[in-house]
C-alpha cells in the first residue's frame, strides 16, 4: 500500500477516520512518557476505540523493550499501531509490527522478515529522523546497534502536525533538523541515488536552508511545517538510497560520548564532506560527476561554491553550539571508533575510505582533553 501523508494544523481530527479506514478495532499507542503533555494527547485519548499504551522504551530502543511491547500487543490482541514521538517511538512501533508474529524463542533479527499486514500510523513529534517514511528501524541487542530493514514497516499513514514541534527543547530542534539536512545531502551523493531520491534531497535541503532560522529562532509555526516536510522528504530520500559515511561514523560517537544522533551525525558530516572534497580537489580522486553533485548541493544550501558550503556548515555548528566530542582516553578511543564503522554504509559512500583515512577523520572530529 502507498503511504498517505497528511499535513496541516487540524490533521489530528482525521485520526478517527484514518483508524476506521485502516480497519483497526484495538489500537496500540506507542509513545514517550511525556505524551500526556502533547497537544495531540486529548484527541487521541478521547477517541472511541480501545487503546493499549506502550511507553516502555528509551531514546535508543533496546531489544528487550521491543519484546515487552510485542508481548503486550499480542496479549491485548491489538490489530493496529499508532506511533507518536521521535525516531525512537516510531522505530519501536516498526519493530513491534514486524516481529509480533515471530517465534519469541529465537532472536527476531535472525528470522525471516514478512509483512504482517498490521496498519501503522506515525505522527512525528520531532523534525529530523524521517523514520516516518523509511523502511529502516534501529534497536540495540546485547549493546550493539541492530539495523532492521523491510519495506512493510514503512508507516501506512503519516500525520505532520507543526504544533507538536513548538515546545521541543531548542537543542533537540537543532540536532534533529541537522540530521535531516545530513540525510538529504548523503542521499544525494550516495552511489544508490536515483532521479527520485535527488528530487527529494533537493527539496529538503532548500526547505531547511530557507526556514532554519525562523524555525529555531522565531519558533514560527509555518517554518516548523516546512522543516517537518523537509525531514519527511529526507526520509523518503534515504529510504531509496540509505545513508553514507557520516552516519556510519556517527553511531559510536553517540554510544561513547552520549551525543544525540543528529549532533553526532553533524560533526561527522562536516569532516566527511571536507575529506571527500579535498581528495577531489587535489586530484587524488577523479570523479567529475561527484564534483558537480557537491557543487549542486552547495548551491541548494545557499552557497556559491563547495568550500564556502563546508566552511558554512562548520560555522553553523559553532553558531548552534554543537561542539565536537572530547575524549579523556584519546588514543584508545580513536582505535575503538575507527574499528566501529559499519562497512555496509561505507559501501554507499561515493569515495571509499582506507582505514588510515577514517582514523584521520576521527582525529579531527574528537578533541583530546
């Protein structure tokens, strides 16, 4: 089924209609613990349908948490899921949808993925991950990040309501918006890019460049809607291509230093783009098509050339006070980080990095205390 996306101020009024259309008779609500403070809470809780609430997960969903959600889904005989929250809530809902029919005695990721047919509705409360429009989800099993991917977990219905972003902490707005920007850029230069994914990336970058300050500084609702749409478009772009080196290098930064995903991606992105452009400019790598792509991305971001765009991105991080991580065990950390990078995502990168280059980039990303 094709995904249906709703935008606007009063879209939550459509929820009962969507639930009826999807044939849901008992709904699992996957949401964070602060859900009751959300403007959408009253609308959801007053709907004329049995609701089973699941909030037993954290910012980085654990496999065991997902298992608890699956048991609750099955015990309560739910037949539909409504995920309201950031990427963690939506990823948790995706995993519940994909795994709930599987054998609980075997690790779910080791079993064959099949479409369970359960309707999934997503209402993002952050603008950045794009999880509401991707086939990807993440959970952590035995301390390691597990990437789950299957087309059936793309939410069937998405509601983009800008008011839900209004009371987000400013730091969270910065991190999630930059995650969307990085996703759009990485998708554009990804070796798996298509005309469709480039179209999504182009529009996402433009919307972010034009609305970032009004969104972050003025807390403007129209700008918030534009950023929500941009994040959704970036999600659609990486749903086609997946991400590249900046994301691959960011995950261990998050687990080691506690930097939120968007913050970690942004500091890695700046260094990855700089390294690739230096290799192209110096003639170490010959790729005229990639040069053109980098120039197009720079122009879409509002810069005259690639050097200005890379410098401008780094200055934006300084302006937003998104600092690089600081290590107290520098050499040990650099070794751990360099060995942590997911080779699958590196294969999507337009320039393949040797181990010493990855280590060099981490030395530029991580500060020595």
